[in-house]
C-alpha cells in the first residue's frame, strides 16, 4: 500500500452467513482481531528508525464497517501506532479502504472434521487514502508511506476458513441466541 510492503500479522474474522427464511443470502458480522505489524524503518524510514522505541512504527488493521463475503467486499482501516502519534492516527479514518477481493485459484479442502478450507485472494484495484488524525506528523507520514495512492496497491492473502453449522452448535448457544433475538434489536 503506497510505498510500503508488509506481511501483516494474521487476521481472525468471525461472521455468520446462510439463507434467510425468504431464501435470500444473509450475513452477520461478528468480530475481527489482529496484532500490530512493525513497519520497516519505523517513522523515519531508516534502519535506526525501526530500532528506536521512540521512532518505531506499526500498523494494525481494523474492521472498517462493511463486509460482504459473498461478493468479496470488505472495508478496513489501518491504525498507525507509535509513541509519537495520537491514538486516532489512522489510514482510512474518514473513509475506510474498500477491497473487492478476487480468488487467485480454487479452494482446497484441508480437513473434513473439523471442516477447514484454504484459498488465496487478492485486490489490485483499491486506492489508499492519506493518514488522518496524526497530529503534526500527518503530512510527514503521508510522504513517508506514499499515501494517498490511487493506484499501484496490492492486497493478497492466504486464508484458512472453518465453520460450524447451526445444528452443530451447543444447545445453550442456540437458546441464548433465540432469547436475544426474541428480545428485539439492541441499540
């Protein structure tokens, strides 16, 4: 993305999907978790910048507010972490980075019990916005990272996917879900 190339820490996503009573596809977002990944060269882009606790820089992906796993759409924000940056410093703060991923090849069943499917996907068409809310270093970070970048960006990943069908969930989980949905929406 921009001028940096990283192998991000693993990302774990939880969601539910399947047919709704009317036969249409339904999805519910659950959660996303990932650890920060160090940016080579830190804030300064130099070997010394990466090794200093003050000028180190890390990036952490966060859910951007929309997903559609049937079509391969997902939005993410990227939190920039450093002792010299405010906590709000983010790529995609106002408008998240929108991905439209395409499969790189066929899916492969790795295991039937538990079910595990692996696949690879990519998006080489997304644009990446400039960092925002980074205090006096906002402009500097944009130049350092090569952002905004309308073209030349690439997201590629290898995924392992596992699932449970509702008939395999523990009865206590199903009862709790039923009680919650009968209580109405939570605002």
